[in-house]
C-alpha cells in the first residue's frame, strides 16, 4: 500500500512535537513533504529532522496553501481561530484533512466547513484523540455489549489539574475566549464527543453554570507581586508559583529533568537557564491573579438527551490530577471509568464487580493515554485503504455536534443557566 505524502500546517506542540513524530513511528505509511509555520526556528528544526527540502518549507499556512497541491493529506494544527480559514482552502486544493480541535468557536464556521467538505468530496477527521485510546475503546465495547443495560444517568468529570489550568488557561494560549475559545469548547469538546459516542445518544437540551472563581485580582493573596520572580510575598504557599511549576515540580519542572511539555511551551529547547529566563520575563512568569484571562476555572453542564436520560458533566481546574472520571448508571448495573487509574469497574446489580485493568491491554499509553499515535495511524490507514470516515473513525458532522453542545453550554452559562434547546443551536436560531 502507498506511503502518504503529508503536509503539516502549524509546527507547535501538536504539529511538531506530536504529529510530526509519527513519521518516524510509521515510516511506511507517511512522509512529511511540506511544512509551514510563522516561526522560522520551528520550520528549520522540522525541515532538518524530517529532511524536508527548502522549497517545500513555508512561512505560513497561507503560503503553503497558495501552492499547487503538494501532498495527499494535510494536518492542520494551527491555533483555534485559524482552523477553518486554513481548512477550507485546503479542501478546495484537494487535501483530505486531519484537523485539530476545536473546529472553531464560531457556529457559522463549523457549518461552512461541513459544507465545504461535502462540496469538495473530501474527508475531515477532527482530532478527538481520546476515542482511539485503549481505555475508551474498551469502555465503548463494554457499553455496546449492553453489560449495564440501558444507560440512564451519566456523571462525568474532567479534572483539568491545578497547574495545567494555570499554565494553559490563565497564563497561556487558551486564557482568553476573545482570542481563542471558551473553556467548555476548547478543553471539553472531547468530553462532549466522548459522551455522545459512548452512550450513542442525542442531546435535546442543555443548561450550564460556571465562572472564573479564583484567577482574578480580587482573589490575590496579600503581598502577591505581579510576577512570581519579583519578590512575591505570597510565593511560599502558592501552588501556582511559576518556579514550582516549571522548575521544581517533580513531574513538570525542568530541574527534575522534564524538558518536554509544559516547559517546551516556554522555550523551544528547555534548559534550566532558558526556562528561568522565560519565567523571569515572559507570560508564564505572571502572577495567576494578574493575567488577562477570562475563561472559566470551573463549569458544570447538564444535558437532557432525546430519550429522557441525563448527563451531568463538570470541568474543574481545582484538582491534583489531570485526568477524567465517569460513572455510567444503567438499568442493569453501573460502570466506574477512571482514566487516571486506567481501570474500568463493571458492577452488574447484585453480582460481584469486575475490575478491568486497562494498563494490561496495551504497552503504548504515550500522548493522551495512547490516543495520539493511534489516531494518526487510523487516519493514515483510512486514507490509504480508501475507507469512509463513518465506517472507520468519526465524521465531521459528529464532531460538529460535540461543538454544538459545548457552545449551547457556553450560551446557557452566559445567560445565567437558561435551558438552551439543541435545535436552537443546530438551526442557529439564537446565536
Ligand atoms: N487534540 C487535542 O487533544 C489537542 C491538545 C492540545 C491542543 N490542541 C489544539 O491544537 C491546536 C494547536 O495547539 P498547540 O498546542 O500545538 O499550539 P501551538 O501554539 O504550540 O502551535 C500552533 C502553531 O501554529 C503556528 N502558526 C500560527 N499562525 C500560523 C500560520 N498562519 N501558518 C502556519 N503556522 C502558524 C504557531 O507559530 C505555532 O507554532 C490548537 O487549536 C489547540 O487547541 C488539541
């Protein structure tokens, strides 16, 4: 079977550090032939690592898209509000797409992409990476087998993790919905997609509450400086202190040997000196109480499904772990699905519980619990074998539905928890 030529638009954490790497994992399936990023250092690094000739290295996705079609598929991994602007011209050029989520925070853009993909007859897979993990694959298998009967109630929680909240959603790229996306779309469109897929149900109406509870000036402790390194009097007791997160934390600190994420967001090649310099002078050294953030740090979403069953979902930045936990309650039993522990407990009513240790089912849990590499491989196989998305991965329309729920939740939250009917969002009669 043929090796696919891949064009990469956006060489950040996802494009360079996650998806480019798969060219080394599956060399018989893909070759990176063209790349684009506005950051020349990233272009140079990827060009050298994957032997991309100079004439196929571009300074922007726009420049790449101005060329004739250079590859079989394009991976679009630019920032949230750029995706559709890059995806539609790529479809028109004849590329099939692997497209980072969220598609767009703008409903009209989501619709326009679906229309363009249909008109061009091209495939678009949105990177809902968790679907491809051993954990959620197993969970889906158990639910589809009817082991707990009909699912009537679901309770899901996304534990964002206190330092991840501070890194990405207070100091970092996704801190302000005016420039990126609302938190419930940016972080939780995965959860909305998973909940729809796992239950096989359709949402009817949504309500939501949430706010920025902590990360605002009036919550700053006494003596807090505007920057962590500027003699902050509250430093010792502050878990969000940049020195703790990026230098000394056992999992995330460069002093402890971590030169990957999140340190490599501060500086391309993290060293003790470059990370220290970044928190001394850059955005990641700002006090979490004094940033230009507006996205929520906690939000709860209630979803009523068309069959009368219900889902409650909570995202919270106030957690130690960065993981997900879901309880499914069915007519014949219940399931506790704990992604952090990598266990799924199936409890049929009146019987002994069965605990499935998912860590025994695979030896690759790298990158989103093993989802990143598997998703890319499935995408490549789907294109190489000429399969349709609905028969192999997921459709663009289904991904858009997860965005509709997230955007309905955001609308409800902004309107004090008003019930938003999904048809209002699908038909766009209210936004
Ligand atoms: N699927 C997932 O689970 C997942 C996880 C993290 C991030 N994401 C999403 O992936 C996307 C990328 O995230 P990231 O963490 O890699 O961000 P990033 O900021 O590290 O990378 C984005 C890259 O796009 C480049 N860029 C900006 N404008 C460009 C242009 N006009 N042409 C070409 N390149 C341009 C930037 O220089 C940067 O290198 C975001 O939309 C994010 O929400 C998805």
